[in-house]
C-alpha cells in the first residue's frame, strides 16, 4: 500500500516570504499526485494535480505553484506568501478511478 | 457549478445506535463516490468507494448506498462506538483516467458518538 511523507507538520511564515512544501510517495509508481488546501471549518480545495513527471495542472489561480521533478515527489511553492495562503495543506496520491486516495498527514501553514 | 452538500450540523448519537450521514450532489455525474474519515489535524482516510452502477456496498460496520437518480449517497455506521467520532467526508470523481481522476469533496459532517 502507498505511504505519503509530508513535511513539515507545522510552519509559521511571515508575509512575503517564500514557501516550499515537499511530499514523497512510497509503495507505488507513476501515481496521480494532488495538493489540497483546507481552510478552517471548510472543505478540501484542490490546488494542483499531476499525472506524471513535469505535468502539472492548476485548478485555482493563485499565489502558489507546483512541480513534480521525480515520479514520487511533489512540491508546492510560493515566491511571496500572502495572509490568505494560511491553511492546512494536504498531499495525496491515487492510482486511478477505481481506488481511493491516500493522504499525507498535512502541513499547518500560518502566515503572519 | 458542481455542488456537494453534507449536513453541516454535527450529528450526536448514542453508542450502539446506527449513524446515518447524507451526501447530496448537483450538476455532477460521478463515476465513483467515496467516503473518508478525518480526525482533527490529520489527513482524510479512505473508507469506501462505490461505483455509479452499484446500489450498495458494505465493509464491516460500514454501509454506503448510492442513488444516481436522487443524486444522493447515505453512509451508515452500525453499532457505533465513541472511537467512530470524527468528521466524515463525501467525495465524487468522474473516473476518467485521462482527467487526473480529480476528487471533489463535500465539507463533511462531524459525528460524535456518546456513551
């Protein structure tokens, strides 16, 4: 079964600072990879997904970007954080429509 | 636009009773419907997946129904226990392998099982 490693667990960053969150996957190859954000008391919002190395699709125009430099590595970045970027960021993987998602443990980002 | 609705009010039930959670959707024709459990500060955990051509699926104390005519899924936990207390999320996907199999989530229903 798949395992997702996501770090750090919590992060406090000043407005205008850069961001890099990394996610790595074990136990599978060529997975679909996803970045979601969950605001307090809200649902999960899909930010980016990737079906292969170097292939990134953005769901919501925003201050963030994503990259997939290796098959099982997915990175979420920002050059300059905004207050509105605060939230709970979750990385997930999936092997296809017939399977559930596996989520990482998440990163709680607070922009101050 | 696509909309997935789950009861935003928390559901409180007594231990041993059956908990029933509802998921309604509009403007969507999902190939798959999934249910997840999420504990505070943790990532969601996959519970069950049901296909559009299936009416019901069971796994241990869990049962999911899927009515594509009503555009509704019901999620049942029988013989509920305090350890079942969590937020339960409904999610839909189109199932197209070329479309990234993106999941759209509802906002979840918080379940609290009391002694």
